[in-house]
């Protein structure tokens, strides 16, 4: 091989090496740029996510947003401002039993299972009317939605008829369907509809189902809850006959048996 050819080959090799270095340098530069861009996107995403999380945390939830609605859809068979007066029974009945309950309340469930049927029969017989006031304070204590959602569903039952309301309330408090206080099952529409399937007037009732799933009476439930909050009643269940509190004899507790209820009710009526 001549010296010229050897030098030419060496020069060509050096040129190829230089070009390869340039290509590698460009790749490294591009990779660094992509890393910087990617890091910037991640930082922006984290910042954006944090901002969104803060925004969502400060945004009122559904129940808070409907609480102050000016236009409230009240169920049929209600009276008064925003339909928060719910009175069931024969118009000729002269006495009115006020019943204050929270749907998630375990003591309310015990009362309903023991005494509810007696109250329903008395109302049907015209002994007195029943005024129902629903509460949602257990949701506030347990950070749940079941009390509010069940109260809205009770409104949907009342829209069907007072009898459907009474039967649905009994089903919600029944030993079969009433959950532990710590279990927020009533927050799920599907569970409320499952309970409703045990009530003939509500089973396969398309209007009732739609009103539950659409939350038609959510704002009404919040107005009803506010009525309870303003009532001065401190716990549930609370019973009053024409404003006079009914308690088990010798206690400040509600009557939890039919015998206690009859004795206490007679005492209030005679007093």
C-alpha cells in the first residue's frame, strides 16, 4: 500500500469518527432536552394536580350545594314552606304524634321494630295523626351521606303515597335492611332501591326509581334536615304528643316497647 493511500484511509477513518461523535453528541443533547421537558411536564402535572385537589377540596359537595337552593321540589302529600311539614293520618284525628328520626339511627331502628307497627295501626284507626321530621346529623358525625340519601328516598316514596312512605320507612328500619351505624349503606341508591323492592307500591315503580337516582328530592331532604336542626330536639328517636315529650316512665328515654309506649302515651293524653 502506498503512503498516499494509507494517509487517505486514515483521514477517512478520522472523518467517520468525527461524524459519529457529532451524531452521538446530537443524540445526547436531544435526550437531555427530552429529560428536561419531561421533568417540567411532571412538575407542572404535580402542581396542576395539587391545584385541582385544593380546588376540589374547597368546592362544596353535592349536598352542600343543594342545601341553599331557592327552588325546592317537594314531594306530594306535604305542606308548609318547602314541603317540610309531613303529616300522615285521618284529617278528623284531633291529636298529632310528632316523630323525629334519623334513618341511620340504630335506636330509631329498635323503636320502629318494636313499636312502629303499633303507631301505624293507631294512625290508621284515627287515634292520632303522625307528623314526621327527618334528621341527618349522623352523616355529619360519621362523614357519610346515608341519612341524607335515605331521607330523599323517603321523599320519593311520599310522592307515591303516604302508605308507601310508611311502608318504606318501616322497611328501612327493619332488622333485614337496617345497617350498622358505621356502615353507610344508605348512601348507595342501589341499596335504597333494593329495600324498596320489599314494598309492593314501590317495587318496579319507574317514577320512584327515577326520583331516587336523579336525586329529585335531595334539596327537600336538606330543608327537612334544617327543620329538625331548628326544632330544639337533641336526639332521635324523639316522640311528642301535641308538643309534650313522650318518654319511658321514670326516664328521659323514648319508650322502646309497646307497653312503655302505651303507658307513656296515656299519661301524656290524660295530663
